[in-house]
C-alpha cells in the first residue's frame, strides 16, 4: 500500500514539475469538454432553422369548372397562397422547369410540382372514373443526408395544406353556387340550370333510396344469418349433449376393451402353462401306474386301492380339460372370425384329451377289480392305461406346440389390438369434448357479431333514407319556387343547403401529443452521445500522454514492489486526470450549456464513474498490449459511435449492431445519462450504472492477471517495432 501511495505522490509532483507539463495536463482536462460542447451547441436547436432550407414550388394547375356550376376553382393557387404564409421551410415559388432543374443542380433541396389536372382530380373525387389527386415531389438526396428527411416533412406540410384548402374550397364552392343561383334568381333566369338542380337532386334521392333498399336487404340477410346462428347454437348444444352421451358410452367401451385385452393376455398365458403342466402330469400318471403294478408282489388289496386312488385323482384333470374347452369356446364367441376356427379346434382337442382320461380311469378301475379277484389279465389293463396316458400326453404336447406356434401369438396380437383400440377411444373422446366446447363458443360469438352488424346496417339505411327524403324535399321546394316565380323562396332553399354542406365539412380532428420524459431541446437530446464519446476520447488521450509503466529508476526507490502495486500506483494519476476531465465537462454541461438535468447529482455521478471505468479499461489494454492496446481502444471507440444507440434507435440498425450494443460500455453510459437528464423510471439509472461497473472485472483480469503471461511476447513485439527506427 505504501508503494502505491508513493507512486501516486511522485506522479502528481511530476505532473506539475514545469510549465510544459502543466500545459499538457490542462490540455488533457479541457480538450474532451471542447469536443462535447462544440457538438452539442452545433445541434442545440437545429430544427428551428429549417426555414433556411429552400424548397421550390411550381404550380401548373389549370383549375376546374364543372358543367353544373359556372365557377372555375384553382386549388393549386390556394395551396401556393397558403405556403407563402408558412415559414417552416423557405418556399420558393417558380416554374416547373426551374423547380426540377434546381432540385437536380442543388440550388433547391427539393421541389414540389402541382400538375395541371390537380383541381379536376380533387373536385371530381366522387365520380366513378376519377383518379387520386397527385403532387410530384423531387428530393435531392445527394446534397445532404439529413436534409431529405426534413424536406420530406415539408412535403407532408404541402399535403396537409392541400387537404385543408380542399375542405375550404368545397365550402366556398357550395356557398358560391348558392350565391350564383341567388343572383340568377334576382335576374329572373330561373329555367335551365335551376331545373337541372332539381333533377339532379331527385336522381340523388333515387340513388340514396336504392342504396337504402340494398342495405335493408343486407340487414334482412344479417337477421336471417342470426336465426341460422341461433339454430346452430341449439344444434351445438344438442351436439354437446350427444358428445357427453358418447363420452359415457365411449368410457364403457374403453373399459370393456381393456378388460378384453387383459383377459386375452391372461387366457393365453394360463392356457400355455396348463398344457405344459398337463403333459408333465400324464408322465407322472404313467409312472404311478407302473409303480403300482410293480408293487403287486405285496398286498393285492393295497395295490387295488392305489389304482382306484389314481383313477379318482384323474377326475380333477377331466374337469380341468372340460373347463379349458368351455373357456376356449367363450373366447371364440367374441373373437374375430380369423381366430374362431383355431379356438374351436383347440377346444375340441381339450375334449378329446378329457375323453382319453376318462377311458384311462375305466382301465385303472378294471385293473383294480381284477387284482382283487386274482385275475392275471390285470396286466393287460395296466398296458392299456399306460398307452392311454402316453397318447393323452402326446395329444397335449401337440396341442401346446400348435398353441405356441399359431393360437398363442394370435391371442397376444388380439390383446395388443384391444389395448390400442382403448387408447384410440380415449384420444377420440378428448377431441369430441373439445369440439363440443368450440362449437358452442363459436355459435355465441358469431351471433353477437351479426347483431352488431345488423344494427350498423340498419343505422346506415335509415341515414340514407333520411338523406333521400331531404333531397326530394329540396327538389320539391325548388320546383315550387320555379312554379311560383318567387326568387326569394329559391334563395332561401339554396342558402339553407349551402349552410348544411358547410356544417357537414366542418369536422376538424386534433391530435393531442403527450411527451413522456420530454426533451427540452435537440441539443439536450444529443448531449448523452457527444458527452460519452468525449469521455472515452479523453481517457484515450490520457494514455497517449501518460506512460503506462513505472520506470526502472523509480522502481529502485520502492520497497519490493509487486506488479499489482506498480499497476495500481500508476493508475492513481490517471484517475486524477479523469476526475478533472469529467468534473469540468459535467459542470460545463449544467451551467454553461444548461442542458436539461432532472437529477443533477446523478448526472455528475455518471460522469465521474464513466470516466474512471473508461480510463481503467484503456489503461489495462495499453499496459498488457502496449501500442496494440491503444489500437484496440481506438477500435472500441469506432464501434461505440453507432453501437451505443446515442443517435439512431438500435431497432433501426443491423442485427449484428443490436447484438453487440449491450457489450459496449458506452451503451450503458448513454442510457444512464438519459435517465439522469430526462427522468428516471424505477431503477433504470442504477441498473445501467451497475452494468457499466461490470466492465471493471475484465479490465482488471487483463491488467493484473494476463499481463504477466504476455510480458515476454510484448517485450519481443516492442523490440521488433523499435528496431524499425520508424514506428514507436
């Protein structure tokens, strides 16, 4: 810590060691502020001077006079008159050739040409074959990048003036028509054109009535559609009920399908196991019979009793085979036709085995009777019983082999198909339920929309019918005035309709603009960009003037200096110069330029923090990479000019600039300055300041960690550069 403080004290003493160093230090402090203030003042109220932009206006409009109204109207002349009173742009009234040539040569920033047919297109907008009125606009985009955007606003002004003059012209034409007809009435010339007015009025009334009738048909159609929708809603409700019933039935079907699948799986597995056990049981039965006959040397009565026990034990097997045959026939009754024959064949095999077992029981009981009677023919019954057991076992083995090869896999496939059917039923059930809900909702929504449409159509039809009635009343009044030869009555009719036309056109619409975080002037709006760039340039100038490393002679005066102590000690004088730069710039913005500042202390804190972060970042780059670090800082400055979002909205810039912007420190400085100047929203200021401080972390890694591994390479690089004796 003592080494850091000593380096800082020595650097401050050298900073003011002589007049030249003092002048250099003062220049470092003042130059960034001059850059910022010059640019902010230059664009302080730049859009207040748009009156210096010359835009040529050429009126070639020939005017228009209708067949009905003997009045020539020139909308172009009225537009030119309105533009003469507009001082937002320097309007130069000239000829069409001069306007176009001046825009091409650069004498005018833009040119507006009103074509000859302009008034005709404007005043015949209601005709079927009318064309949209056009104004030709020439913009010289070569002369300036910003001027065309401003003159485009001038073109919008012309369009606004045209629309305003058009409304005024229609009113004036209507009043002129009334005045002309009044004058004609005073002169007694009431035939011809006045009668044409009545005929036109009746024709318009007929058209209005036809339109009203058509709208009435549409209204009836909408009501009919509403009835259809109501019917659809009822049908949807019925369908929903049907879907609910289908859901219950489907649920039962799903349960039945799953039960059938489980039964098929258990039946197949149980039948295979039972056949295997039966085969083993018949082997055991044959062995038992042989054992009994071999033991006949003993008690004859005991041997006969054993034979009857064996015969009695076979009753259970007979019942089991009969049950298996019955179960197979039950499965065959509910199985597909392809499996029914195989299941019936297996059932018949079970019945045949059961019959063999019954015959075997008879032979065993006969042998027992003969033993008790002492008949030597009992050995023949023994052989018959043993053959029957062997035959039953062979049949059982054949049935099991046939079952494992054909019927078993078919039963497994049938069980799998049943399970798949159950899953499909569940999915279909869910879709049916969703479809029922959508049907009901769609029907209700369509009904509401049709009701609203029908009401609007009825309202429009009523309006057209009223207009037709008024037109007929006017035509009748004109005819009555003509028939009576009363000029005053005709004048009253026409004046009344002219007033109605004026009141119909007098419907101005105003836009109320409410600025959110308003900027007092354009200079304040641009101050964050120019100030941020000035801060970065000032930090770069500090590293151009101040050496980033402590000399070997100064290190000799220190006590065991560590690299981090040398790094942080030299940064002290740079931080002092940065604070001087930012303090002067901030105070100048507040009191000299008087930029907008909703939170002055937050603005000063942003200046100080931004200057220190910029200086530390550039210092770390230069300390680690020497002159290459200065080049990196210049590259970073270039990227930040547009990427920080200080001028154009980031959304207008290319995608790679938008992606790069959050990783630039200047972006967060500009955003924090805007919050301090125009007003904060929540914690937006502190969030931007926190993100700015995060750039200290990579800068510290570069300056304190990566610098030592790069030291050998940078020493070689500096040696190679200095060996050129040109680049330093």
